C-alpha cells in the first residue's frame, strides 16, 4: 500500500503499476475510488504503460481530514504524485469530476503533461452558464447534492443507476459500494461544480485532448463533453454510443482501445 503525504500529514492512497519515467495517471469521478479502473489498468499495462491511480481526498483509502477538498486541491495531489514518482511525462485521464481535475492539473504540469483524456467529463462546466447552454440545470443539480447530504443511503443507489445506459445488477451493486466508501466530506468538491467554469483554462491548454462521450449519459450532458472541441482546437472526440456515464464498464474493449491508442501516441 502506497501513500502520498500532503498538508498536515494527511495522506492520499495510490497504486503504481509498471515502471519507467512516463505514466498514465487515472483520475476517478466523484465519490468513488480507484477500483473503478480495475478493467482499464490491465489494458494499459499490457500495452507497456506505467499506470498510476489514486483515491481523491475523502474517497476510498485516502484520508478525509483535509481542510481543502476542492477540485484544485485534488489537482495539486496529481501534480505532487508526478513529482514524487519522478515522472517526466504523463497522460492524465479523468472521468466525470476527474476531468475537471485533469484540466487543472495539466495546466499546472505544462510540458510534463503530454495529453489529456476526458471521459464524460464535467468540464468546461457541469451546469448551464451564461453563454453555455449545455449541462444540468443548476437548481436541479443543487437538489441532487442536497439529497446526497440528507438522504445518502437512498440517493447513492439512484446515483449508481444514473451512471449506466443498460446496467446489470452486478454493475449497480458494485458502483453503489464504491460510492458508499467515500466520506460525506467529499461533497465539497461536488458542490464546487455549481460554479466551476473552465472555459478559459481549457482554451489555454497546450496539450492534445481526447474527449470520450457517453452518448446516453444522464449525469454529464453529452453535449458538454462534445463542447470540449469548441474550446480546445486540438481535440479528438469519440462517441461511445451504447454507454451512459461509465463507458469503461459498459463498452470496456472499445474504451480501452481508445485510451491505449491515445496514450501510446503521446508517451512514445
């Protein structure tokens, strides 16, 4: 078990597979943990890539006693991990809120980051904003956050259901378990999505982007994921037609092939 020590001695849990000074860094979505990548890591390592995955603050086996559980603070953990492990080149792969984390971290890492893969990502903004008609209604999204806070046991299974286009019971149960392993403090990063606007940051990125869209996504508007190419010219968009919010579980082979191909092109 590996841990990265951060401010006030609080620790981030991570797993490091493979070797070398370049790696794919996997950044999970809100409230779950690195176990969502258990079907992705083997495909990447089989292709010869070193893979680093970690649990967000207040998620999985990472500590919850952080004063700051913002998207920016999680991105700072990505940067710290890259430095701690001596990585000279990375591809950042972020799912859902992890996509917003990846954009923030790529902006900080600059030339160390060779590419950014965004899967059903909550970027440039999760909710509708001035000049941005895509995304969830802010009031409705705030209601979901409120339900997670006040009726967690009832709401997390519904959140799992919303992750899939056509889930098996086993997928639903597994995702609910992952959600339940987060600390209630993790809602701080989710609340930030009510105001987060990364349009300028996304436009300023110098790295190539792979935008993977869950065509049947009920959590992040597919048009949000598609809009990445409107703000970042060097973007390739891939549709996962049979997927909702979790294409790495719903169309695993296709998803892995896209991510392996992108990482291979950027890390060699």
